[in-house]
C-alpha cells in the first residue's frame, strides 16, 4: 500500500468506504480484512520476516524479527514475507553470535580490583618458604 498525500474519503452507494487518491482507490474494509486474516495465520507472537523490494526504495532481503501485528501489516502491504525455517534459524544463530561477541567484549573491558591489607601485600612480595614435612 502506497503512502499517498491528500486522501479523499468516499462512500459508495453499496456503503463501502474508500480513500481516493490521485489515481488509486483503497478499499479500507478489504485491507483490514486481509490484515486480520494474515495476523490470525501467524501462530507465534514474534516471527522472522524478510523484506521485499518496494517502489519507494525498500531494500529486498533484509531479515528482521517483529511482532505478529507488525508482520501482518508488512505482509498485507507486500513489504515483506514470512521467513522460512532456515532463514529464521540463520537469523537466530547470527543474533546469538552477536550476543556472545558483545558479552566477550564486555568481559574483556571489565576492570578487576582486589583490596589487600598491608600484611597480605607483604606476604605476596616476600619469597615463599618451602613447607617442611
């Protein structure tokens, strides 16, 4: 569905409500029916979607995890499609790799401080005597 400026509401004799633009007519009832059907067809609360190329500059092939309602809207507007199981696994694996790399970086940048008493410091600096048996 295109974003159009200057939409004009129009009610037809059949009672159907339309938004009319320069050369495009959108049946709002049909749009929301399609949106509801698509949302009901999605079983999980969050899904992986893959973007489709759009005339307004949308880049194809971008993988994202979105909520069911957002996925339904993107699919109804032909801006994305549901990702396959393989695409979802690859996306989740990439997300896990990124999380692990971030955790590794966080641990590498962590500063560790140990507080020692004077006696503990002296015992660490003096040579250790071998234990007698």
